[in-house]
């Protein structure tokens, strides 16, 4: 058996049990209902116990935040079975990006959002990136990222207006965000993750886009992962 303690004031999670001890901290992105958990102290390697513990933590956190949850482990010690085929991961050390001019940062555009939601998304992001059409003076591409002290970075809301797609704007946005991650000199290690579109306008282009930068889908045969997405998560 084990005890799971979630400290909502300081965003700390600790678990103690017969075979496993885990201690970590978490951060929440409310607009995207995303929660990043980074475990720092990890003792024990019983994958069955870890699964059980993550299930319990997920249930407890879901009651408080109703979020999808990403778990990051510093060492690849667990054979965690991740069933989310749309989950892509990139190790900071393996980032591929291009040199190009900087685009306007800290702006936001998303057709489906109302103004308040836009504000929430900007404020809760660690970094947002937008490309403007200078002639029409309208935003045409957008992306943002959310990170937990550099260990775990989550990229979301990558989109290009329909009539501007296939011109390299999506690539520029991802490039710009990844460049910012690389410029974080304090934390050279860590993972960047995202959920890749598997339907709609991005079904074909999104995987192409992310693969270019080195992102890889977590496959069935790649179970020794230091990243785990909670089993409760389903597409919105
Ligand atoms: C995914 C998306 C952001 C890509 O934006 P974009 O501005 O078209 O991206 P780029 O022009 O940089 O193209 C990226 C890659 O996709 C490919 N691509 C773009 N449009 C394509 C299309 N219609 N069919 C096939 N491939 C396409 C490009 O060839 C490029 O790969 P390459 O550099 O190897 O040639 C855009 O399609 C979009 O907004 N989709 C809807 C929202 C969405 O699904 N976002 C992703 C969430 S995970």
C-alpha cells in the first residue's frame, strides 16, 4: 500500500509505500486543462506499483483540476505503458531548429476563443508566439508553450489560418518556441511534449511539422519512457 499527499499550496506531490517513494512538484495550465508533474526523487522500480500510484494521483488531481496530466521522471527506470498514440516527445538535447528572424512574441489569436479565454491563455502561458500579416495587419499563425521550471515543456495551440497554410508559418512558430526553450541556459535537460492532431486540418501536416523538429510518437515498443500521460485523458 502507499500514501499519496497532494499539497495544493505549494504544488507538491509525495508518495510513500513499501516499494516506491516519489516526490515532485506540479504546475497547472487552466485554459488548456493541462497539468505537468515532475518527479524529482524517485526510489523503487516496481512498474506495477508506479502504475497504481499514478492512477491514484490522477484520480485525486482530476477531482481538483479536471486536467490531463503529464508525468515526467528524471530517469528512464520504469517500463510505463503509454496508450496515447498522439503523444509526441522531444528531448531538449535533440532539438533541431533553424536560424531565422524573431517573430512578435506575447500576442495571441485563436478564432474559437472569446476575449476572456484569449487573455487567460496568454496569461497562463510561459511563452506565446504569433505571426502577423503586415499588409492586412491580421494575425495568421499562433503557438504557445507552458513549462514547469524547464524540466517539462508542453506545446499547444499551434495553428495557421487556413489560407496561409503550407507556407512555412507553422514551422516558424514551432522553431521560435523551440529556440526559446534552447535559450533557457539554466535547464539544458528535460522533455518537450505535445499531443499531435490526429484529425481535422492538421491530420497530415501536424505530424510532418513536428517530426521535422525531432519529435517522435511514443510507440508500443518504446515503453521505457520518462513521460507518462494519465489514462483518464481523452480528446476534447
Ligand atoms: C498543423 C498546421 C499548424 C501546420 O501549419 P502550416 O503553416 O501549414 O505549416 P508549414 O507550412 O510549416 O508545414 C509543415 C509541414 O507540413 C506539411 N504540410 C503543410 N500543409 C500540408 C498539406 N495540406 N498536406 C500535406 N502536408 C502539408 C508541409 O509540407 C511541411 O512539411 P515540410 O516542411 O517537410 O514540407 C496547420 O495545418 C493547422 O493550423 N492545422 C489546424 C490546427 C492543428 O491541427 N494544429 C496542430 C495541433 S497539434
